[in-house]
C-alpha cells in the first residue's frame, strides 16, 4: 500500500492564518485544475504568528505536487 504524505507550507506573521487559508484554496484549485488526487487539505493555527497550510497526497504523486507547489516541508501522514 502507498503511504500518504502531508505537504506543509508555513506562514509566520500577524496575518498568517488568513494567508494560510488563501494558500490552501490556491493549492486545492491547482489540484482540481490538474485533476490530481488528494485526500485532505486544510489550515492550522500553531500560534498567534504561525499558521500552516497542508495537503495530504499519495507518496507516488508527491513529486508532482512538490515540484509545482514547493512546500516548505513534508511528513508521513497518520
């Protein structure tokens, strides 16, 4: 079975949560236009000045997303 990878983008400033939400919409739109499968996406507020946007994809598709969208980091999704 293929592992799922969580691609993560970090945003750090006063507007981090709103920027993460806007970014999340952009990455979902990209996946829809390119007809690429993803399992989950969303945002999370880490602290007042740090929020993330994430996208969970199959490990086999991770390279396509990584090269096009340049995530800051990634981890194996649970």
